[in-house]
């Protein structure tokens, strides 16, 4: 009777799923959703390809969990940015700072957010993620303005950041402040 070959011990890696999700966010930021593949994510996470199918039902499930994680990480940063706002003039400054990258979000974070918005156009599960994220953003703004104005300010932030990110001639802080102040009825 021959002895059974010795099995190598299973590698204990309790943080593997979280590492895969973090790697997926990095891959999305670098390659966009269209360029995000199982192989790229596995390589970025330094895990075997089979780990992705073990932890996720497919690429759509992984993307949904990655985008959810990203939104959950960004929401507290967004909320904290408005902690010192005491009135509309402070709100104008806080929104201006947010648009100009002084609120803890960088170009990579916005790239992931815009990839989420684009992917949500075709994937209803991702619309749930975007709706939840937008609802949280508006709830922060509703501490200072009515719900309709909060929706407008939220949309203005998204649009101004998109212009800031994509434009070859970025909007100045002064122009941003004037635009935000006009929406909020504050003298710049």
C-alpha cells in the first residue's frame, strides 16, 4: 500500500475577498469597467484566478460589490467634509472645495464614480448602488437646504467635477464659487 501524497496545507487568507474587491476598484480606476477582467483583478490582488469564482458569482457580482464598497468608503469622507458647515456661506465654500479636490476625493475616486454611473446605465443592480450613494449625499446637503435644492446642489457638484476632470481649461475656484453661490442665493 502506497501512502497518499502529502497535501500542501491550505493557505489561510481571511482578507482575500476584501483584497479582491480593493483590487477590482484599482483595476476599474485604471482600465474602466470595459477593461476590467477576472484576470486583471486576480493579478492585481495577487490571488489565483479561481479565488474570484469562489468568492463571487461572476464579474457583475464582483463589480457590484466593488462599487458598493467604494461608495461606502467615499460617503463618510463626503459627510465629514460638511461637518463644519454652519450656514449657506460655509456651504458655498465647502462645495467649492469639494469640486476643486480639497475634500479627500482624488481623480481616481472620481474616475471610479463615473465608471459606476456609466455602468449603472446598463446594469439595474448598479442603479441601486448609485441611488443609495446619491441619497446619502443629498441627506448631507439637506442639513443645510431643502430637498429640492439639495438635489440641485448634488447634481451641480457632479457636473462641475465632471467639467473639472474632463476639461482642458478648468473652471477657476472663483468661477465655481460664483456658480454655487448663485444657486444657493448667496452673495459671492
